[in-house]
């Protein structure tokens, strides 16, 4: 049996685990990271992406029996779903986690997002406020290398500037901005962890238009950036090491984490502190599976809150033909959005939303220019007539994606499947999920707003996807709170039930807001790293 020992054992090597590992290693603290997946060769992944007949977020990253994960194109793969709605967001198992195929958007939560219940009568309040997290937002932006317009706070007051200038808006963004002038819908540059200039030894964005699923030059941040730094500082990353059970001792503390390799050999990792950073599906799955006489409901689950309150940002996707050429299919997949609809009095009745303006044409909605070309050819066009029609259509493709706020609901949850197990004998995740009326009403409102925007663009052939889409934002399942009876971790992210176990990531979010979660994940991870560093070194 392989034995791993360190001051801190971290499960998961995505952005949360990587940041905690690097900060602790920098302080001279011994760190071991357990990662179920393997290291990714960027060139090989790029080749797989080019060769894939259907280009999904997972197409460069093959799922394997020893490190399996859900697939966007197959809702029945890995997830076992009980409905009534299908949960559509996915994640990777790889060194660096899902940052391999994230978009890069780095919005802060709004101050009012932390007080949803007090202000609007829904959900719960966070046990911390915006002011407490704001300094760590700034540190997170510097750590990830966020490019943004420092003259715009987008509703989230700032104590400092973005580390990089904003990514240049696309021509398409300028067309939207001009068309919506005076409408009350404000087009603004989207803060994103993407180099606008050479930064941190990585090149500037070269506009490859493949941010999802893969940046070919690593201009877009991914967690391998901080994993490499952590390893240079002495941290040990154990790849292809799937955590299978969390063990406790007679005093209620975590004693070890069991893991297994693809050859089914076993290992044990022991430390002074343990950090779960394995995403909002895999974290509750592992905790629930770690039942014992001491923890009959699973580790950290005396509150019966582990796995509950699963959320996403259900998306209304719409597309149309603009009245003039906007020249999509180039640059980052999104460089601007409409952010002034994220907090409003209507939040008392329905979800607010943020609108992502896409540079990727109809890729998400229909498959893009290639499918348009096939349809035009099927209509009988040939030669120069076909070429002209393709250019005319593809140059006018526009897409809007409205991300809505979803409320925490105890019945939306991750449990263990009663039948199906993975290679290591751990039950697969079974999801119970419903969008709910609050987000559903927000989706309906988004269609009307999209219609207004398309009308301003002189657009025709307007399409609204009949089903909500997943945002790739898996939120909730191990909520943060002051009351141990109704939450899993306290405001410092320490588990109420076990004083040497911490959970970090979007699993701890009490509510979802409308901001893409990664920057808040990073800010909370850096805050946790400071807490652990002070506790383990005795230095404030």
C-alpha cells in the first residue's frame, strides 16, 4: 500500500485545490494533492479536438474507466438522473480540473448576492459579506491574471485595478453597443482570466476561438499554472489517485483518506489538515460514501445537508441573423456582456440574469457555419451562389446566452446510486434536479429581452432554444453557514463536524447569484489558504 504524508492533504487539483496548494507550499507547508485524472498534453489534446467529429467541451479529454466523468453529449453517461429536469453541466477529471475547458469569465458576485434572503425573501444569506471577500477578490484577480476595464466596477466596488488591460472588444461587440445605445441595456467588457498582454510567462491571446474546450497557447488561465508553481515549491501532486473514502478517528477528526490507482492498488494519505476541493458533485459523493459506525450518514453530514441544494445557472440560449455583418467566429468566445440586469427589484419575484454576448456565432445553437453551409447546399445552392449565401449568413450570426439565478432547494441533490458503481466500487452520483419556477420565470423573461435586443439589431430568423442549457456551473451541495444544523462548513470553510476538514469550491456557495463562479471560488480558496497558513505556522 502506498503511503502519502504531508501537513495538508488536498483532494482535487482544479483552481481551488491548486491555489491552496501553491499558497501553502510557498509558506513552507508540506502539501500533497490527490487527483483522479492524469496530466494532459496540450498538443495531443489539441489534435483530439481537431479530429473530433462533434466538438464538445470534453472532446479533447477522453473519459476513461479509471477517471470517468459526465459528457455534454450524453446525459446518461456517469450521472444517474431522477429528474424532473435533467442536470446538464459537466466537469473533468484531470490535473488542472475543469479549468481546461472553462470560458475564462471572471466576474465578482454583487454585494446584494450575499443577502438574497434579507433583501428579496428567497434562499438564504451568506454568513460573510462582500466587504469581507473583496480583498481576496483582488488577490484572486492578480493570481489568475484577469484582464478587465478598471474604470467599470460592474456593480462590485473595487479596491484596486485589474492586473491586465481589458481584452479588446470584438467588432460584434461594437455593433451591439451601438445598436443598444440609449436602451438601458449596457454592453460592457467582460473581465476574464485571459492574457491581453504577455503575462506570467504565458503569451497574449491570439484569438483561436476555441476557449471552450481548449486554449492552444495557454493565454487563458488554467490551474496547471499554480500546480507547476506548487510542485516547484515542494508540493506533491499524485495523479491517477482516486480518493475513495475519508476515515475518522475516535475524536471525530479526519484520520486519513484512502485512494486507489487504476491498477486497483490502494494508498493512504495522512496529514494534519485535509481540504476537499473535488467539485460540487465529487465532494459530496466521496463524503456520503465514507459511512462508518462513527459517521453513519457520511462524513460531515450530521446536518443532512451534504449533497443538498444543487444549483446551476440555467441558460436561455437564443440566436438570430443580424441586419448587418458582425463577423463572428474569431477571438475569444465572449468578450462582452450585459451586466446591469443582475440585481433588481424583480428579484423578489423571479430570477435576475446576466447576458453573455457570444463571438462564436451559431456554434452552440446549431453547430455553426458548417451546419449552415450544409443546409444551404441541401436547398439546392451550388458554386458561387452557395459561397455567397454562406458568407452572407455566417457573417451575420449572433447569439445571446442569459444565465439565470437558481435558488437553493433541498430536494435538488446528489445522492449515491443504489446499483451502479465505478471501477473502484464507489457508487455513481444520482442527481435529483428541478430548475424551479424562480429560474424558469427568469428564462421566460430572458426570451423577451433577447427579442428586444435582436430587434435593435434589425435581426431576422430569431430562434429561442426550447430547453434550458447548462452553464457548466455546478454550485451548492456543501453549503456554508453559521448554524451547524443547516450547513456543512462554517464561514472559514471548516466542517462543523470535523475540525481538521475544510471544503472549498462552489460546493460551499449558499446561493448562486448570476456571476460565473470561478473568481469567487478562487477568492474563497485564497482566504482559506491564509487561514490554514496562519494556523499551521503560528504566524498571522
